[in-house]
């Protein structure tokens, strides 16, 4: 007896499948035979994927600058897993961990290399804030929660320290089992070439399509040589849309050259959720139809590619034994206007509408699902 069978779900490639869930895991896929305590039939009308992973959010409620609530940006919007990208450092990570235990959304953290996290905008302007022992102790205390480290490498954050915080971050990484390192890029100094040349396989550049002068494209619209080298070494590109870090033009030109993101993330927090231009991960994902990506490519960026990049084992794939984290959604064929972080607008023809999230087999109707009275059973 299964706990739940979802029947006739449409996958990103257009095919239909049944999915059986038992004890919080995917038990079977395909033409599932057998009974379940509950069944839901999507009738081939609605799409289903592995649970969406937003690999760059800010959801420490007590952060004075970037804060939100995990479920508000998680299961209520079809996202089953969120990864907070450096809101907290060693000083507050334990408090953040305790708060997130009450969330229905799965929450993980990239630990800021600065002890304070993002209490001010310039947490890396004082090198004394970078405490290797504090990071090591935090990682040892919370190994299942802290899944990587974060360094914000833009001029407003590092002050006069230039590339030095990143050098320290790489030392910390090597001393902590080579945890994934996410590096925020923005205004220089330090220059992006300096940053990219220090990164190694598995490191993540977030805000990869920002429109600032210190971006991945040259003024002629070609990919910087340093980024080409970094990608060949296995460095990964993350969108991290945010309030000021996504340009339609940069994304369009890069994607046309085959420079696709490994992960699509929102960099969401309360203000850009309520006022835009982010709103939800689904809204950010929908923008990528307009810059040349397909539905399967977009879904890959929030499922198995996100899970692989952050070593989230058991997530991101529809296969027996994987965590029963799923997102059910619709693809609305309707005209819409999207705005990037530069204030530029693009007309779109498709929007992703998340209708329900399943976390460890538990079903949550999203805000959109409630609004449209879907799955009211």
C-alpha cells in the first residue's frame, strides 16, 4: 500500500507518468499498479517535476537588510527546497537553523565567511570579520544544514580589501572538505577576471547575467576569456536575479552563444518579492522562455542541476528512492510583460504557474493553486 499515487502527470518532455510515494520517498514511476491511501489524478493537464530548488534566497527573518520567511518563498510558491545564500555567518547560524526547523520547506544555508553575515552591506570590508575557526566550528556543528560557503565579492562589500576576502574564502573552503563556494559578483573592484581566475571546479558564480560593467561579457558582447577558462575548469553559473543583478540583454546574448546557466535562482527577499522585479522563482524561471531556453532546460536548472551543484543527494530527480519532493505546475500560454533589474521590459508568451508542492510526500497547495481553486479536494 502506497501513501500517495499521483496519476497521469505530464513531465517536461511531454510524456505522462504515474508516481507512487511511500515513507517520504519516491517508490515507483511509470504505469503504477497497486493501491494507495490517497490518489490524485492530474489527467495529463498539469505538469510535474522533481521539487524546485531555489539555490539563492535570503530567508533569515532577523536579518536587518535581506530577510523573508522560508515557506513564503518556498512551498507557497511551489519551491520545495531553498538555500539561503549568506544571510548569516557563524554568529547567527545556530539561531537560523532553529527557526527553520518549523518550516515545511526544506531549508539549507551557505555560510557567509563573515561572522556577522549580512548585517551591513560591507561585511567583508574588515578582514577581522573572517574567522576561520568560527566557520570550521559552525560547519562541524551543523553539517546537514550548512552545505557551502558564500563570499560577496563586489566593491561595496569588500571596501579596500579587493581580492583578499576571496583568497581567504578559498583557504576556508579547502579546510572544510572543499564545500561548494558561491561567489557574488557585482561592481568592481575586484575585477571579474581576478575573481574568475581564482575559482575551481564546483565553485559557483552568482549574478552571472548582471548588467554592470563588471559582467561576463566584453563590451563587444563576447564571453570574457577568464569566464571561458573558468567554465572549462568546471565553474558553475547561477542566475541570482535579485533586485539589481539580472539583465535581459546580457542573458540573451550569452545564451545565444550557448552560455546557459547551470542554475536559475531568485535571490529573493521580502522587498523584491512584494515589489518586484523577482516576485517568485516561477516568475524568474518564466523570463528564460524569452531569452531562448526551453521548458526542459529551465526545469533542469531548478532540479537535478541545482541538486548536483550543492550536493543535495536524493533531490532533484524523479527516480525510485529519491526524496518525494515534487512541484506540480501549469504552463500558461498568455502574453505578459517581464521586467529585469535594469528596468528593461520584454514581452513573454509563457508563464509558469506553480499549483502544488509535495515535500517528503506531504501535499501543499500554493498561493496560485488556492487562487485558481486547483486541487481543492
